[in-house]
């Protein structure tokens, strides 16, 4: 039976396969998150520079140094607990739903062309984010050096801004996750197929490394502006005053108007420095875990 036939048999007959599939996906993303979390903290700080103003921006290296000097090494791991919790759930769903979505699309329309793959990735990422957005809000708030800790931040958000505030920024977050998942997984999928067809590479470490690097690069270029807007919306606190940004479009407009179009890529290098390695680690670990679990490669 070919690889496609193996997948169909696994998804149609095996609950343990589905559990392994989602757990390996979540575990891989959690491992990648643990390694790259300091870069995520730096990225958030960069995105919040000169809020509503124009001016010279502090670079990634200087921001990193300031955090170490003022907050210590601990400052680089602010928000790690909600980040790991979210990455396990979000990653398991985001990566895990992609394959069954392709399988269902193949059953319904008889095709898994690139447009089906893009739609499957976008749906997987958007749904995963909608379910796990509260952990993302908590992570971003804590990364801005909240002194309250996880439980204190939860209490503050709910008491001062309401329960709905935990889904603040969910629109751009879903857009970002849909774009990121589609660009990463489709690029990884297509890169693997192209490399297998046009080079002497075989299924294994080198194929996965090259494909994941390409996927990380494309994912960063597609999602950096949406990620910056998502961060701005999640951080703003509006229960007892006027909001700086009313929605994603107003936020994008205000950022461009007051800070310039280049501001949409604030923290862009830090985003690439995080998403690139995170994508590579995620796919390498996921492929290894799948192999250990006796599963086919992605």
C-alpha cells in the first residue's frame, strides 16, 4: 500500500493513531517553544516600541541586553508557563488538524492540490487559535513584565476588563495563525515533495532540515505584520478609558499613519529569529517523534 493509502487506513481505523498524531504535534511545538521563548519576549518588547510615535527604534541586541541588565535572565522567560500550555494545546491542534483536513478534502473532492492544502492549513491554525487565545493574551501581558504573576494577571484581566478580554485580539490572532499554519505546512509539504522529486535526498534529517528552513522563512514574511497588530491589540487595556485601537483595520491604519509603514515589521528580525528556529525544531522533533511512535513521516 502506498503512503496515501497508509494514511487513509490509519485515520479511518485507529483511535490510538489519532492520539499519537496530536500528541507528537503538541510535544514538538512545546519543545520548540521552550528553546525559542526568549526571542518571543524580545519580539513583543520590540513590537511595543514608540507606541503611536515615530522615532529611532532600539534594535534586537540592545533590547536583549536591556532585559538582562534590568530584569535578569528571568526576564527572558516571562510568560513561559502560559506559552508552554498554549503551545502544547495549540500546536497539537494546529499541526494535528492539517493532515485529517487534507484527508477529508480528498474524500469529498478527490484532490489534495495546493489550494486544498492552503485551506486545510488556514482552517487548522484559525480553529486552534480561537480555542487557545486566552493563554496567548496571558503570555503577552506577562512578557511586558507584569509583576502580578499568572494568577494575579488572570484576576486583573477578568475583574478590570471582563472575561471577554481573554479573547482580545482573537481576530488578528486567528488570521495570523491561519496564515502561519498555511504558509508553514504547505511550504514544508511542497518543499519535501519537490526535493524528493528533483534531488537525491531521501526521507530523513537533511530533507526535514532544508524543508523546515524554507517553511520558517516563508512563514515569517507572511505573518510578521499580522503578529505585530495582534500584539498591540492584546496588550491594550481599555476598561476605564478610550481604546487606542478599535479593531484590526483601525490598528493597522493607526500604526502606518503615526509610525510609518515600516512599523508593521517592528520586531521582524526577532520574529524571523524565533519563527525560523522554532519551525525547524518543530518539524525535526515532530518527524522524530512520529518515527519513534511507528508513524509515517508528515
